[in-house]
């Protein structure tokens, strides 16, 4: 017979470590969103802003099938080196690679058409490079500014800061970028008969300032979704006018034709 006494049962309750109060934790605005070593897009704005530029870019001098618009595409300027831009437009080249396939890269020596305009959305980690203010050793790769200006000679270069609500535009003159004056946050680009400006309003139900294109009359170019909504609103107004007219005719004893 065993002489061992029964073990006393011990209830073990595992508790989570105490967390700091909500007010002591950092917010979205306190934590960095950009990682210089991360290849993917860093935040939602970097998705929506290029999308809006794409949906409103309709240059007058080239049909849509002869315009390439891309975001975050490898722009190769030699066999070993490339830069990834937030948004660019190439006017006068087939939208598709060899007129049949989507591109995985844009290779300058094969395409033989330079991008017409390139955009960079400024962030703390990339602002100095995007504005050509970085100092580098001769062994280091060139900055985006150097590639766009000196190596490729892209006609227009635009940077936009959503936090400070401004954009700066540069035009290539005698192989160097000269900053353009932007009155009232609007810039007209005559080569494509389009203007670029900051619009306050909603896109994808997000109310804020957006960089977008406008036409020769100064009107913001509508996205396909906005055009559909405008059509629905016009149809509704026409219906209301027709119903009001029918009611007026009936008040005069006239039955309107259906």
C-alpha cells in the first residue's frame, strides 16, 4: 500500500502582462511608416494619390493607347541600375510592352522614349534624395534627382508633401532642373495641355487635399467613378424636372403624354 499523501491541487491561472494605458502608447503619428529598406509601398496615401493621378491624366497630344502610366515600376537607366518612382507618365509609347503585354520594368534603351513626367511623394526617409540634397561618395549610386536630371533628362519632375500641403515642380532647361513658379497651387503644362494642382475634396470617400489634373478651362478632370456619379445626378434632375412639368400640366387640366 502506498504511503504517499495525495498532492494538493494547485490552480494555475495565466494572466497577460499588464499593458500601459492607451494614453501612454504611441499613435499612428508617432511611429514611422517608411522603411528605406522596404520594397513595398509604405502607406495608404502612396496607393490612393498615384491612383488619382492615373485616373485623371488625359494629355491632348496622344491617345490613351499611346500613354504609359505607372507607379512603383523599375525604371532602368543601365543594365545594373534602376530607380522606382511613385508615379510616372510616358507619352508617345505603347501602353503595352511590344503592344501585347504588361510591363514588369521600363527599360530606357529598349523603349527609346523617355518618361515625360515623374512624381515623388516626399517622406522623411527620402526627402533629401528626392530633392537632390544628399551628398554621396563617388562609389555610391546616384540619387533619384541625379538620374532624372543628369542621366535621363526627364522633362518634368514633381515632388509633393502631403504633410506640408505643397508641391514643387521642376522643368529641364539646358540639362538642369529649374524650379517653376506655382501660383495658387496650380501649374499649367503646355506640352500636354493639362494643368496640375491641389484640390480639396473627397476621393474614395477620403476628405483631404489631393494632387490632380485639370483641363484648359480650369476644371478638375473627373475620374470614371465621378463621371458615373455626375451622370446619375443629371438623370435624377431630369426626372425631377419632368415630374414637375407633368404636375403643372395636370393642374391645368392637361394630361401629359407618357
